[in-house]
């Protein structure tokens, strides 16, 4: 049975309006997985904690920031990486993407964190919390039935 280790998330350098975000971990496969193809999916979320001073309009639910995509032949992008298991054991992955800093700013705006004196607030950007959700699942299979005609007014 395929399993995942807890992924690590690294927020790297900022380059203009983008920031490098790397998600890494290990996929573990046993003998029953050999020959099977799995889908590795990576999504980034902004987490809203109970103590956050949220901007108005923020629902308080975790926000999907980005879905990692991979080339699927030619110019098509798909939201998963196909992983075919060749042997039982561990396989490491490390995926880096340049994400817009505006997306990583999941709690935009500023907040007053204190007062320098009675007339001078200390203003800081709201804290942003980001996590990666990694999913490893079997590739879905689908088949279409033959078309049946049921007459008028189905």
C-alpha cells in the first residue's frame, strides 16, 4: 500500500513578485504497488488560525492558494504528476514553484499590534500561515457505456 511521509514546505527567495516554494517528502511503496500508476498532487493552502485578526470578508476557512501543475505532453498542464512504481521501496520528491507573493499573502492588510505612544500605533502586516497538502492516489479509470435511445420524452 502506498504511503507518504509528512511533507516539508520551504519558503525560499523572493524574486520580484514571486517567491520560491518547495514541497518535498517521500513516497513509500510495497510489492503490491509495483506496476501501478499513482497521481501525486500538491496544493498550497493559507491557514486561518483561531487567533488570527482576519481582514473583513475572510470566511475563516483555509484558502486554496495554488495547485502545482506538470506538463502533460506538449503544452497541456495537469494538476498531478503520474508516478509509475517500478520497484518496492521509497521514492523522494521535491517540487519547487514560483508563486505570486500576492497569493501567499493570504491574510492581506495590516493590523495594530501596539502603541508607541498614545497617538502612534505600531502597524504590522497580518501574519500569513501557509501549508502544503500532498495527495497520492491511484489514477482513476473510467469507461463510457454504449448510447441507448429511449424514444421521445425520456
